[in-house]
C-alpha cells in the first residue's frame, strides 16, 4: 500500500462503460482518492489509487471538480460520526463536477451536465476523489451564475441554510431575526438568505474579524457573539419588544442570551449537531432539523442563489493530495469562509 500522500506513476488502464448514449465514454479502471482505513486524526488520510466506482441503474457518476471540506468530514474521519459501510472509506459528503456517466434508469440528467450533489455516508464513497457515484435523486444541475467551484463549496451549506430560513422558521418579510453564528460556514449563507427574504437581521459573529466578515456580506447589524452583554443590548435596541425568530448555528451561553431576546411566541430553529442543546422554554417554539437533499430542494436553492446574488466566500483551496492539510486547518477552528479541495478543476467553469 502506498504511503499517505504518495503518487503512483505510470499510465492507467481504461475500460469502456456502456451507456444509453451514442458515444461511449472511456473511463479509467482506477482513480485517486483520499481514503481512511481506520478512524483517526489527519494522519489517517491516505491519498491513493482506488477502484473506479461504476454507477448503478439509478446513479450518476460525477467527475469531481470541487469537494467541500467540512467539520462533518472531520467527524467521519475521527469516528465521531460512524460509517455504516465499513472501510476503506472515501471521505466527503458533497461537491460538484461534470456527469461522466448515468445509470440506465436516469432520465433527468445526462453526460456533460455540470452538477452538484450531497449524499451523506454514500455507500459508493465520497467526493474526496476524482470520481464519485451518487444516487441521482441527490444530484442537481447548477445554474450558470454559480459555477463549479462555488457550487462545490455551497451544496450542504446552502441546503442547510435555506431549509432553516424557509422550512424550519418560515421567515416572513419584515420579521426580526437573530442569525446566531453568522460567521460560520452555514451561518454566512443563512444570514444572506434571511435578508433576501425581507427579514430584519441581527447577526452574531465570532470575534472582531468575524464581525467584519459578516458586514462584508451586506449585513449592517452585527455583534460579537462572544460577548453576551453585547448581544443582549444589541437585541434590545434592535427589537425592543423581542425578536420574532432565532436561527442558531452555535450553542452555549451566547445562544441562551439570543433565546432570552425572543418575544412571547417566538421561534427557534437549529440544525442537529448544535451543542449543548438549547433547553425547552415556555412560550418558545423550538425546532431542530437536518438538511435534506432532493431535486425539489436543489431547485429551491438554485432559484435563491440566482435571485439573491448569493456570495460564497472561500477561505482556502487545497489539491486532493493535501486533504490532510485541509483537515488540519479545520482543526484550528475559526475559519472564515469555506475550505475546498480542487480535484479535476476546470478553469473555464
């Protein structure tokens, strides 16, 4: 077995995968991928040759352009999030690329489509690879305005953000909303979507640089989330009668302060995984949720991306061979913007 980060030289063998299309696609028998064979720290990641996934009847084979790197990937690597499919495990739950092949039952997508996808604990392996085979129901075309790099960065973040704003909270025009943790990856998308929906938004961010980061996204009312007294004072000035809703992407005492700012009958929503969990409150409606991937969910996200001129800040880009370095950066914390792997990147997209 090659050592982590090693590169195997020499030409690859190719095979012909038969398709429903007139032209057959010559694809390699193997691909490079970032794999773990056991749970561990960043040193567990081994970039090596792996067998090429072959799409099933209802699947799409994607030539990966951009793979998103998130805290959930680090959790899968460490064992905090357990795989149901055993090892070796190719990391990465979401990304973008170009359709290389489609299964016999797939009619919504075709070879050559620029797509992005989210598939948690995919039995065929993740997006830290040159190719990834994904159920077609978790794949969508991307709007031209988005491009492959931004689409790869946005997928899970966008789905989580819009489902919090629209589904969990049903934020309406002119409502007052606190987006708590707005300088985090999902928060930076949710705060833009809440404003686009017409809400009056008060954002909390981590540190002075986080405050500046969120203001650069077009949000005027931003407060340092590390300072509970500042949150309380800002919330009172923002909505003296109490805010209508809180969308939380961070827990702890600062979230308690945000909940204290809710009016009677106010709403709180947060994606599962926030710790510690907020306690139940009288006269406050609390809802947790998980981001769901479906054609309809992607269509809604695409419409919002185009209409809102959504920004997707990128913090750092790594090649596939440096996947471990990307995880080391995540471990440092306080990353403003999304970390991505550029794999089969195309400069014209």
